[in-house]
C-alpha cells in the first residue's frame, strides 16, 4: 500500500468550527485587557504591592551608576584603596537588595495569580455548562478546550510579567532619562534621539502582530480539535486503516500553525532588531561625544562612566519593549477569545427571548400529563427560508400513558424529544407538564421531573455507580442503584472487577454498545421520574436482552408518563398509543393495530421491508372502519 505523505504543496486546512459569527469587532488591546479587572480586583493589593516592589528594585539598580561615579571621581582619582573597597561593598549590597526585592515581587504574585487563573477557569467551565445545546453544536470542542487551557496560561503569564514590567520599565526609563539629563543634558538628548522612530515602529508592530496572534490561537484550537477527534475516534481510524490520512491532516494543521508562529517570530525579530540597534547607535554616539568632552576637560571621567552605566542599565527596559508588547497582544487576543464564550447567553437568559412562556388560556380547564401545543422548531443555524424541523406539532400524553414516536429517519423524532427537557427552545407554540409551561419552570426543577435516555449513550470517566446515580438526587443509595440496574438488565456490572465501583473509562468505551445503552437506561429510571423521555433506548440490544429489558421496563412505565422513540415493533408494543411523524408533522395517532390498518407509511415502517422507496407521505390513508386522528387533532385521549 503506498504511504500517504504530506508535501509542501498541501493546501492550508480549512478552519474548524469556532466563533459562528466570525471575528469580533476590533478593539484596542488596552480596552480588551481591562475586561480582566473583575477577576484581578480581589488580588489587586498584592499586585499593586508587587508592582511597587518591582519599581523599587529597578530604581535601586539605577543607583549603581551614581556609586560608580563617586568611586571614579573620588577613591580612584585620589588613589584611596579603602574608599574603593567601601564602594565595592556598597555595590554588592545594592545588588543583593535588588535581587531580594525582585524575589519578593515574584512571591507576592505567584499565589494570587494562580488563584485568578483557577477562578477564570471555573467561571468558564460553569458557563459552558449553562450554555444551550445549540451553542455546543456550533463550536468545535478543541476551540473551547484551548480557551480553558492555553489561553488562560497566556493570561496568567501576562498578569505575572508583562503587566508589571510595562509599568516598571516605563518608570525605570523615565527615572533613567531624568538622571541622564541631569548628568549631561547634551548627551541625554543624543540618547533620546531614537525615541520618535521607536514609537512609530512599536505602533506598526502592534497592529501587525495583533492579527497574527489571533490567527495562531485559533489554529491551536483547530489542532486541539484534530487531536481530540483522533483520540476519541481511534477505533474508526484503525478499523478503516486511516491513520496515515489522519496523520497527514494533523501535519497540515501543524504546518499551518508553524507557519503562523514563524510569522510571529519574524515580526518579533524585526522589532527586536530595531529596538536594539537604535539605542546602541545612540549610546555609541554619546560615548564618542562624551570622550571628546572628557578630553577637552568639559566633562569628568566619573560623570561619563556614570552616564554610560545609566544608559546601559536602560538597555533591557528598552529592548524588552517588543517582547512585552508581543506577550500583551497574545494576552489581549486570549482575553478576546475567552470572553467570546463568556459573552454567549446562557440558558437562563433565553427564556425572555423565546417569548413562549405563558399560562393556560383564560377559562381553559387545566391539563395534566405532557402536552405539545402547535409546537414549531427551527434550528438556529438553519438557512433562511428553509422548512422548520417541526411544524405545528400537537400531542397530548395523559398521565401514566406511554406514547411511542415513530417515523422515518429525519422526521423530527429526536428533535421533538430534545424539546421536553429544554435542550433546545421551541421556536413557536409551547410544551406543558401537568398544565405548566416548561419555559416558566426553573430548569433544575424541570430536569428533575423529566429523565432522558439517548440512543447514543454517553458515559463519563467515573465508576458504574456514579454514572447511573447521576440521574437522581445525591442522597440516593444502593437500593435505588440495584433497582435501576435490574430494570435495565445491567446485572453484568456485578461481574466487573470492582462491581459498581469499576471505572468505565473515557466515553465508557471499555464496555460494549449494548452495555453502555443499558447503563444509560438505568440512569434514566433510577430517580423514578414522573416524566420519561427515551430516544430508541434499546437499539443496541440483542433480541433476548431486549425482551428482558422490555418486561422490566413495562412495570416502570406504569408509574410514569413516557415519550419513547421507537423503530422496532417490539418497542412500539410498550406504548399505549403511537404517534407517526412525517416531515416534522404528526400525521397520525392511534394504537399500533389501528395505525397498521389505517396508515400505509406506518405499516411500511413497521414491516421492516426495504423496497428502496417510501410511501407517499402526502397521500391520505386508505378508507378504514375505525377512527383515525391526523394533523392538529392528534391527541392521545
């Protein structure tokens, strides 16, 4: 088999799912970074103290040239060894003091900034839990992961170093310039000559580096997504022998990121060269001019030594400007990316936007059970003018009844079940539980009343017991766990190495599909919910296990109001009534036997025959003796 290799001609990868609305409006780095203030405010005293200590340490370093001037013009000129040794001791003490002050600054900021990073990470994670499912559908997980890890590390680095030293270096340069002008103003003006071109260069660098920094961070998110998908889909990759193709895709993303990082490096190298060369030229010119003045007797040797020592002491504060600006721009873009997520509206703020929360009509008798009233749903990112996923759905499930939802692929069954626990918000119409509009209910109370099990079961990196008991209150005990496992015919867990204490691993991939599905079903029924929503929960089970689960589940369903998506006739037989969905509409409701007689489409779906064509959905059902209910009259009586 020929190997697949990446070449230099590989096209750049398309950006993966990120901010759905494109890049945000451009704003200055300062305005963006100011959004960090609420997180920094609790530790502001430590940070201000650290900045003061750093300024003091940097200013202490500027005393060294003045001591050198005293040594040269005093003890050295007078040939006083004792004075030279005293001066050396003073220089040593100043150096030690400067080192201790900088160490103290680091101690002041280490713990509070680690706390700021942890607080921002908790805030982001908590916000992600409250964002609607539609948000997560639009965003690649790698983009969210990179914001919670890489971007927050950049912000901590900025708060620990550039934020302080932009202030410290600015104050140091100001104090140093004053000292230079006081020592010899003509030489001071020579040193200041590069200031104007350096300001222009920094401004140009900031504009260019900003866009490249944002692009690099987005590409890190894309690369993270590729790695995460490859790890989670390793069985598919190996099963189809696609490891080389995946490796090539990874290399393409990695090469694109490498190119962007090299672009950043070139920009940083250019500004670093300019910032280093211009001051060096100014110092060289000042040295030449100062030497002439010393030779002419217009300037003392000690003054020239002190002047040059001060100028050299200002080299690092000046040369570090490019490095500090680069980190600041990285931090500004990381802040921008962080708040793109944090600014998204959580679920609790969407209720007013839907405008669907309302009570029963005046004079209308209260209804109980689960009712869909003229429900319309359109996915937020669906094209303008496209048909809604659900259109005018009317259903009423009486208390204690089980309604099976049947329909062809894409008819809207899963979408309908997702509306009950408000994983999505209805576009129009309303859904009520025991007469109360679900949009007027607290989400915690709603989701305590409605339990769900999806066709694709999701398990977490936790024990079997913890995964199952996630579906009930924290005070549930082993009796509840054993009952739920029994209903789901999941007694296989007792044969695992540590029973219900066995870690199932990431995504529960250490278990078979049927085992994962049974644990998901156990999680749905463990809390004895008054309302149960099951999305084809038995699809991965063999016929014998399915029969056992159905027998146990039938007893559970007598005490709850249930909505069950079904594809098999055996699952349909669990229900009291059946609703047929076709093209996002309810076209028929009745018992299984009634619909077999009256609905051609339903009979075709239940037959399991693959004829290559579906019956026409717009064709009215043939004449029958028994009653049928269609359209907006589709209620379970």
